[in-house]
C-alpha cells in the first residue's frame, strides 16, 4: 500500500537529509508540502512529485505520515496538527521547547495510537551504537566524567530570532548532546547548572556551558557559537579507559570512535560512516510494521527538560536546577 506523506516545512535541511530518502522509496507518495515561503527548489519538488504546495497548514491534503521540519519554536503546534490529522509523525530535532508541550504530544500520540519519532539520528550511528555497547559491557569500567564540545552555529536567518529559533546553540545543537549522553551511558542526570552567553538585544544567545550531575559522575557540556564551525566531540572517561567520539568536519553525519585502555593503548578505532537518511528510513519502516523507532516522543522528553532547565538555571544566575 502506498504511504501518503506530507512535509510540514521544506527547508534546505529537509531537502538534503529527508527528501532523497522519501523520493527513493517506491512505496511513498508525497501528497502535500506546507511552506509559507517556498524556495525555487521547493516549487520544483512540488511540480515533480505532484504534491500540493500550500502556505497554510490547514490546506494540506490528507496523509498517512508527516515530517515536521519547521523552525524550532513552531514544532509543538505543527506536530499537534499532524497528530490531529491522524498522521504518524516524525519531528526533526529539537523536539519542542517546553516539557509541557512534549508531554502533551506524548499523550496525544498515545491516545491516537500513532507512530511518533524525533530525528536524533546519532542513535542510529554505527560509532555511537558501538560506544554504547562498549560502555554497557564494562569496557571502560564505571563512567566517572563526560565532556562534550560543540563549536559553531548558524549566524543568520530564523535561527537568530528567539521567536522562531527558540534559543541559540543549546536549542539547535546542544539538544543533540542532551539526548546522546544519557542514551550512551544509560543514566539520567539529577540536576544541572548553566551559564548562557547573551547575544545582542532581540537576537538569540551565543551558547555557553552546562554542568550536569549524574548519580555516579559529572558531565560538562560546552556548546558555543564561535570556533570551528560544526565541531562535535564526546569524551567519556571510565575507571579503566576512555571513549572518544568525533564527527569529522568533512562529513555532515557520521561519528568516528576511538576506544583507549586505562594506560592509553588503542583498543579499537572505527572510522565515521555516513548515515544520511537513516532516521527517515527507520521511521518509514516503523509506520509499515509497527516496530520501534530510534527515539520516540517519550524518549525525547529528557532532552527537552535538560535544555529547558539549562535556560532556567542561567536566568537564575547559574542556580542548580533539579531534574529528578
């Protein structure tokens, strides 16, 4: 049976990471595209596929599934609309800005019995999956400290508008680490404190640092606007070793892995593997089979709580914020 698919938003990111996968699937028919300000490439896509291009979300034709890939702060309303229309729904990261919205969408999807997912693609990356496997097997002993560093952020367009971007680097990039680290170590933080570097009046912030306390270790997340654009790295220190994950600057996706022993000897190295489209492929498979997704709305709630708490802590001068 052909799956009718609607795109809620169709910017450059969606056209690069999602559209090729959708077009390559013979069982998917793109029926509608919501984009109030379509680029020529979006008009061409609509013409080539026969999809109805609309500037009001209410005018989208019926669909079985939908992808929400609009500006961050609009995700909650647009995902709610998709669920109300009876669509299995995939939301690009970040999920939503507020934990109350996340809980509402979790309950909405559950009541409707609809497949739901958030595009945290690192959960499907080969290097990240191998790191999780090593940690679970005790390959580095008990985790004692985690550090992540993300440098660079968009410096124009809707990303800079808090009403659309929802915040700066924490929202657009740090949300990945807020999801990835708890997933890798299979533990949840109990509290955090944060510092945000403000931007000019009316513009999104420039990121900062978040210190999270887990039951057995601490985690420092640095996510700032400056530096090598789109640098990403993760270091997980255990009693008996270290895991380093890094996304090469030459690759938009894919993470390399280095596993070191306590004495610094290399135990394993794994080159980064491109994984563009994996999250879309898995979502389509789940829609067809009812199988699991990499990250459901419920799974993504913690990332929302962490980013929300980071901004709340910074607004209170770095005061600790409970996540228990």
